[in-house]
C-alpha cells in the first residue's frame, strides 16, 4: 500500500539526526548499492567478454535484471556518484568535477530519504575522491572513509570489511548499505591472488569481482540477500587507449560512459531478464522509491528502471574536466536507443549499437538526426558553476590517482580535446618520469610540451620542478616566470615561484610575490615561507610574527614550531624557545614533532633543554 504523498513530504522534513523517525514503509526490504569505480561494461563476461574472469558477476546475473545499455552522466567519480545518490543530472546537483565541488547537504538523497523512514544508513568508500569532506557522508549514520597512511585509496576487501562490521552490529533488516570499490581505477595493481591477468586493468576487475562475491556471500549468510534490493553498477568506464584516451575524464565516447548495471529485486523477481532500452544512473533513486512503494519524486531527473518506456529515452552526459584542468573545450552528449551524439567543437554522431567502438562518425550524412539530438539538450542548463578553491593537498592527492592537470583557462575559444589528446599522454609520461626521479627524461618530455600545448599548466610546473631537481635553478625560475605570465590568476604558481626564489636566496623578489598573493586566500605554508624570506633579510621580528601566524592557522605544522623556537633561541629567549617546543609536542604527540624539537635544541646547543623535555 502506497503512502500518501503528504506523509513522504512530512517524513523528509525530519532532521537526519531525529531520534524519532517515521516508521519504515517496508522494513523487510534491505537496500544495497555496490559501486565498482571505473568499470567498463564490455570487460565483464555478462556483457559479452568471453575472456573476462568475473564469476561473481556471472552468479549475480542469474538473480538479477541486466541492463544492456546503461550510461553514466559524467566520466568522473564524485559528480557521477552525486547523480546516483541524488537522482539528478550534474546541472541539478552542481557537482561538475572531482575537486572544488561539494555535494550540498540540502539535497535530497537516497540515504536521507530512507533514513527519514527509519532505515539505518551506512557507507564505506575506497577512495580519497569520495572522502567525507566532499559531502558524500551526508545523512549516512555510518560512513567509513579511513585510508591507509600516506595513501589515497584502499583495497576493496578492506572497505567491504568496514561496511560488513557495521551491518553485523545492526539489528533489523531495514538497512541501506553503500559499498564503493576503487578497483579497477588506475594505477592498475592487481593483487598477487589474481593469476596471469590479461592486463593490469583486467586483473583489478577480477579482484573487484572477488570482493563483490564475498560481500554477497555475507548477505546470504545473514539472511538478507533474497529479500534485498541490490544494485551492482559503476560510476563510469575507462578509455584503455580507445580514441587515444588511456584513462577517463576527457572524452564521452561509449567506453567512458557506458557502465554495467544489474538490479536484483526482492525475492529475485524477474531474475535473469535483460533490458535493452537505454537507461541512466539517475534512474537508481526512482527505482528504490518504486520498489519500496514510496511516492515518486517528480523533482528527480530519472525514472524507475522497472517502468515500461513510454517514449524513446535520451540520456545526457557531460565533462568539464578538459576545460577545468587542461584548457581544452568541454563536451556534452545525448544517447538514445540508436544513436550517440557528442557536442564538441567538432561534433560527432555514431550508431553505437552496431558500431560499439564508435569509429564511424556519420554526422555528415545524418545531419537531421544530429540536429534533433542537439535540440534535446536545449532544455538542460549546460553553463558551468565555477569550482571552489582547491588546496595543494587536494591537487596532489588527485594527481596521485591519475587526474593529471590543474586549473587552466576556462574562457574563450578552447581547443577540441581530439586535437590534443596525445599531448596528455606525453604529460603523464613526464609526470611518471618526474616521480621516478628521472629528471633529465622529464625535461626532455616536458620542454616541447610547453610549446605544443602551452595551456597545460602542469607541463610548466613539472618542467620547472625537474629543472630544480637537476640543480638548474636559473632555468627553473625562468620557466616559472613564464608560467606566472601565462596563468596570472594562479596564485599557487606565484607561490611556488616565490619558494624557488627563497631557495635561490632572492628574498626581496620572493616577498614581492608573497605580498601579492596575500590578498587572495593564501596557500598552506604561506606564512612559514614568508617568515623564511624575512629572516633571510634580517627582519627577525616580522619573521617571528609570520611564524606565530602559521602556527595559529596550522598547529600541526611542527616545522613552524621548530622554526619559531630557533628564532627565539637565537635572540637569547631560551625559556620561551623551550616552552614553544613543549607546546609543539603537547599539541602534536608524534615522533615527528619530537624529532623536530630534538633537532632544534641540538642546533641551539641547548643540552639542558633536551633533558627538561625528555629528548635525550
């Protein structure tokens, strides 16, 4: 029996922390979403890949409905998961990239809806990209995003165990569990348990399949499996060299946006069925409402996957990654049951079902179809809501996961990514060489890139870093000066140039740059670096003030505590110096803080201080 729409509206006004939620509509239907990041549908046996080693998918498919043509709305992790959880296209939830955007807490989500009806809501994620700070945790009572130290992802097995522990601690069947696995996202490093995979990517697909099997087995043991509504899906695909894209984010071809989608209904109804019409990931939320008997939400962009198609369906996708990170044009696409239209500086049209590799662009001969599909996009607001600031930590963390490129030009006529994609491969080659400390090789790769694709911010900065690592300080400074001139809005580039100048003991030039940067939100370590330049010039009192400001903002920056203690010791204020180090250790009870304190006291020749602080 369906609840009256007014009851739903009333329930959704409850605070997520309400101790007295409305009674669940059907507490006998557990709900689970298993999202396997970066999984191409055509690398699974259930989608026709005879060489795939994915037995868990094979087994689950027997109990589930398989959707042959399911599409993501963007080939990026955070905005795609935002669409899954909100049932909205990216223009609706306004998350357009992995960095600089947050899923707003005011948005209605699967978890907030089910929690309002008394469901327990728990999630465990495997990647930095879906960390709590992105808003992914909102309305989940349990949210585990704990990653190994100095890592930006964790194994799917560890994530599965985290969610399973939460499930085991709960009583009752009214649960919504969200499990996110980061295999097979790059870098491809399949575990040793995967024997002789066809490729690193396929090895990680097999590893993810094993985690899926373990999770489903646990649901079976706990008596939750048969009655559950379970979605197994991916947020987007992977290029794997098709159309010269190695990973994802730049293009909207089928390999990047067609995803697996299997749905197991309670009681295994419709088990083994195949649905051939086109669907999208925004359909997950409406399907949950449908199966649980909740009134439909007309504000969602999707429709129930169980509904018979009343008319031909068009699925919208977008990517602003090229524009935000590489200085290239964004692109948009529409997929229906027969054609795939890509709106780019040079638009394309494919019969993707008969041409799944999308090699034959038929736009010249089918201009009416292309025009009609382009017209379907007109009701969608495709303007870009600008990203917020991205910290250097975020930038480095996303780069570690393969998201090369940092904020670039976002206006004017931008290049078609098809004309630049091979330069991205070169950029990644330069990054790999730099990380491998092959600095000469990095310089050889990156130097021509600054001429061939000068809009690539990372080509300039990686080149300068490589030159600096080779001891070519003058060249590195010259490269960074060119980068500052080319990207005047990038405060982080000016800050890095200031750091280069400090290393070259050009404190005057560094302070001029730093004074300009201070007007904008300054980066972390800004005051620490400014103190360093001031101390080079003998402006000790000003340097001390900057160090105190750094500590006030970032009390975990133990080197700043050490530098302040050294300045005080150098001015004969020994007692104050020791007190600063004592506070540093108290605020940061780590071996690193103790090491900094010990080194500071040794450099000052303060043997008594070593004893007083227990650092001998």
